[in-house]
C-alpha cells in the first residue's frame, strides 16, 4: 500500500490551476463499485462541490504528482481538498459531510470510529471490489450531463 504525502510544498500546491476550484475526488476508473459511487455522489452533491478524475487519467498524474511518486500503486479513493490529500475512510468521511440528505450525519457517526478501524474496513472492501462488483474494460465514458464536473487532462 502506497502512502501519499498529506500535503505538498505550498509553492508546488499554488501552481495547480485546479487547486482553488474545490475538492477533487480521484477514483479507480475501471472499478464498477467506484463508478457507481461517483454516480451517487453526483446525484447527492446538490451544491456541485466535487469534481472528479480517474486515478488512471492524465489529470490524476499531473495533480497528484506532488503528493505521490507511484500513482499506479495507489489503491484508495483520493480526495484533494485545500492542498491536502485524504485517503480511505478519512476521504469517505470528508465526502459524506458535504453531501445532501443524511450523509452529513453519517459523517459525524464515522468520526466516532477510530480511523485505523475505518481504514481496515475500507481496505477489506477495496481488496474485493473487482471480485464482488466487477471491473470495466476501460475508464468511464464522459456523460454530457456531468462533463463540467470531470477533469480529463
């Protein structure tokens, strides 16, 4: 499992043209579970806070380079928010707190679970995601309804 640096040098962060546009969620673009989760977040993100990029995309390579030397080995959802990187259960909690409905309350409940336990559960699901939910042959095709929410290059 690869660890990402939680924050890069501030001078490096300032050069990212997307840094000030809100949080970016990087996800496994060939994972059916991950894509279904992105679809749910798109529906629940009524304020259109989040933007998205597949971990396999040139955008992920460029935007996460200051935080990770080996992006191919990243095995987690990655949330880039305010120049900091969050992964696993912490990324899930931070995403949930900004969604509509009961999700902010779920986020508060998740804070009660020690991060190490939350990460262990996350890693258990992630380890079986292809076997349990399937794998796509390629990253998702762009949906015109959400085109402005995805960073491709």
